[in-house]
C-alpha cells in the first residue's frame, strides 16, 4: 500500500510540475516569438536601426535589438546561434561557411541594399581626387605625404577599419588588391569612428559607407568618379558593394517579416533616406 501511494504521489508531482512548467513557459515562449536580434556590420547599422524603429511602430508587441560590432562579429553570432540576423557588408568567407555548416547552421543571404565605400579627407584638404593606384600606395605606406598626390607637404594619417569589419575586407579586396595595410594606420571599430576622426584630423584619410558622409568630411573622386547612389547604381563607382542580412536557413517567422519589410517599398525608401542604394 505504501509503495502504491509513493508511486501515485510521484506521478502527481511530475504532472503538477509539468502543468506549472507549461503555465510559466507559455508566456515566455509567446514573448520569445516577438523578439528579434540583429548583430554585425556598422555599415548596415543605420538601415537596420531605422527599419527596426519603423517596424515596431506598427508591430507594437515586437521587440527588436540591433547591435554593431562588425560583419565578422555578426556572422560569428549567427553561427553560434546568439543572433537571429547577421548584418554584413561583405559576403561570408569560405571558412565561415564551413564553420557554420559544421555547427549545423545554414547561412542564407539576402541583399538588402548597395553601397559605395567613400574615400574621405578633412574639408580643408585641397586634394579632390585620387586614383586606385595612389589609394593603394597611401594605405600600404608607399606614399606618406600629401604633396605626392597634389596636396600640401604634410604627412598622411591613414585611418582604417579594424579586421572584424566587412568594410575593411571589401576595401582590402577592391583597393589594396593583396597589399597589406601600413603598420601605423589607425584601426577603428566603426564607420562613425572613422568619420569623426577624419573630421577632426586635417591630415587624415579614411573610408566609410555612403550613409556616413556628412559636411564634416570631404569625399574624394576615385578614378574621376564621385561616390553617390547614382554612380553606384550605374556601376561607375569602382568601390561599390552589396550589403547583406544573413539568417540560419531561409528567413522565417519574425525574421522573415522584418526582412520582407526592408525589401518593401517603404523599407527600400528607408535605405535611400539613410544614404544607401535601394536594390528594388
């Protein structure tokens, strides 16, 4: 009799526990469905932030968190399962794809915008244009004075993005073409940091996405072409690139709704409004 009572009590304990767990888990699970996290590229950051703000205005129960850190950070977070969407200003590398698949993650890209990497200097700098050859020479250290490219006899302060940046990777491919960044370059963590540093440093040169251009800096012509949405669209500007959002598998649920919003007419207007180039 005692054994039967013990068994019944044990079964009742588990049933009650399951009921309590279900009661507590259901609201949590419901909340989880309305939470979205984006991590990665500081170039894509303005697009993601503005889109998140507008999306949440009409989806009041949804909470969207947007973090920077660089494309590499966002991709790593997607692979580790700690973000829903990875923002990237470059395609995933082969080794990143291999790592993802080894961990059971299947990255799928959506191109949400296009961009041009603008070469910027202080507004007081008399230099107006630069060739790709000279740009490479500046960033590899072969050219160290502005007078070598039509400027004042002053040293060049090279400002670059850090190695976690997709902008750095794209710049290295399109501009340096295999060259190594000079050792004294200032390696900064975001587009905003680069733009701010150049705006405050008369002898500096840097590079940022189109969305970070402002009156505080001057964009140089590259091979005779100014960086702009129009020159990127027409394929005239040489330092152009797509901007990505990566998901684990095809977008679904809230992630799909959000990416669909960015790809909608309203979302692509946001892309344009923050200074980048719509893809639709």
